C-alpha cells in the first residue's frame, strides 16, 4: 500500500458513498485495484465504474477522483486540465445588482483581481465566464439567498501548477472582500 493510500482521507464519508453506490471507499478502491485502474486515465476509470458497476455519472466521477487521490495519481485541486480553486461569498445585495457589478467592465475593474480578463459567455443573473491571466478559466455563478442577499461563487480552473492554487485563492478572497465593501457600504 502506498503512502498516499495510507494517508488519504476521502472528502465524503464511507456511509455517504455506500448509501449512493452500494460500497464503501475500501471496497471501491479494492475493486478498482483489481481492475488495474492505477494504469487507466480518469475518463476510463469513470467509464469502468458506470459501465461495469452501474455507478451513476456524478458518483462515478467522485469515486474515480477519490481513487486517484488515494493512489497518488492526483492531488487535491488537480483536474484533467490543471489545477482549480473555488471561492464563494454571500453578500447583502440583490442578485441583479451583484451580476451587474461583475458584467460591466468598469464596475468589475473596481474589485476584480489584477490580470487580463476576456469574457466568453454569460447568462444574466446566472453565470459569467471567461479567460483570465495566462490561460486560466474563471466561472462565476450567482445565486439568490433570500430577499436581499446573494451569493457569488468563483471557480478558477486550468491553473498550471499546484503552487498556483493558494496565491489565486488569496487573490480572489481579497477581490470578494473588495466587492463586499463596494456593495455593502
């Protein structure tokens, strides 16, 4: 057993994964080891779980990711196209206003982290996406959290290396704090 397997703590309990998939983590990891999953790509592991074991799509992804982490094939925040980080904040403002201060370039410059941003897709009051700094992707979701509260959830993906995760997290936390100051003055 590798050091990663001995020290890995899944992000979800055995009871939760067993309730949804019929097996706990140890059983899934043993099943995947027997199937030679350590030599498979993520997509192939997820397909094996879905096709051979009838694990629902989302759960096949979850089990595959946890298996890869447990076997040292993937580290936290790592995905197929690099590393990612997520940050969110609930603010005392209405959803349309929160969306507007993100969608309008002039307003966005007041709080957004430094770096070139190229918007690529958006749906009013739902999401705003684009390219940010050296090829990273930014996906921003907007959620109503009551009559006068809204949540902004930022996912930054395609980061080049693990060392980028914490600086990007700090940068976006600071940006969301600036946004909160702007909106809640």
